């Protein structure tokens, strides 16, 4: 394949969407989030923490105190969008995040970021 074809194929490929976590392995505390592009969002979370600019100040303080080896970045669940145009995954992603938040809190886990108001 030529370079242009590879670039076009990459841009047209569906990126996995779903729920992710940044988990503090020492405390068990979790930062939850959703994205329509999970690989990019996980890279963004890592970069924000490395650069000291993460919007969650408690998570950022733990990162600074404990170091990067104390954290894992994981995809918890993915969402397979239906075929067709016009699908908005926002409500489905919120529901998935709420389910994971309840599951984490039920097993006595603490979540860094509070649930979003609906």
C-alpha cells in the first residue's frame, strides 16, 4: 500500500470507545472516565499527569507523591456502536460509567472524581 492509502485507512478506522480508569495500585483509588477514542484518552491522561496539569488535583498530588509506577491505565469496558450515521454515544457512555462507578464503590473502592450531575 502507498502512504496515502495507509493514512486514509487509519483515519477511517473506528477507534474503540468506552470507559477507562487510572488506578492507584497503592490505595486502590480510581479515576473514572469515558471517551469516544480510548487510546488517545489514555495517552492524554498520562501526559497530563507527567506534565503536572491533570484537572483532578488530588490525583495529580498522588502522582507527584507516589510516582508513575503506582498507577495503571486500563480500559474497563468498550461500547460497540450500532451501524449507521447519527449515533450519539454520550448517554450510553454515561450509563456504562455509572455502572462501573457503582461496581467500584461496592467493592469498597474510592473514586477520585465525583459522579457527574445529570
